[in-house]
């Protein structure tokens, strides 16, 4: 786990916010963070394992989705955060 910078320009405060959210969620049994912005979580109700990419994109487009898959492999969730952020239709 690092608390430095990342090539996605996601701030540490935003990463910390998502970390606290996941660690305090009733359905999450385990949270591991690596590569600064990747969270791997285990859910108890669904008994599954998910890989979450923490982003902070105003408009998450197909290019960034493809970049995330290329850099981090099988990502289950692209968390773009904030009520003002969204996805393009292609993404």
C-alpha cells in the first residue's frame, strides 16, 4: 500500500474516503489495497471477491476503461465517485 501519487491523479483524500467506506460496510469482510488505487474486497452476503479501481473522473470514457483493464487486469468495478461524475455511453 502506498500513500503517494499515482498516474491516475486520484488524491490520497479520495482514496482514504473510499477505503473507510469499504472497511465500514456491513457486507464487506476484507479489504486490501494495492497499486495505490486498487481495492480488492470480499463480500459476505454474495461470498465473492471483487477488484475495484478508484478513479475520480468527471466523464469516464471508453479509453479510460480500456486503460484500467490494461493496467490492472480484470477490474469488476470502476468507482468514479462523486455525484457530479459520470460515464459516457460508450464506457
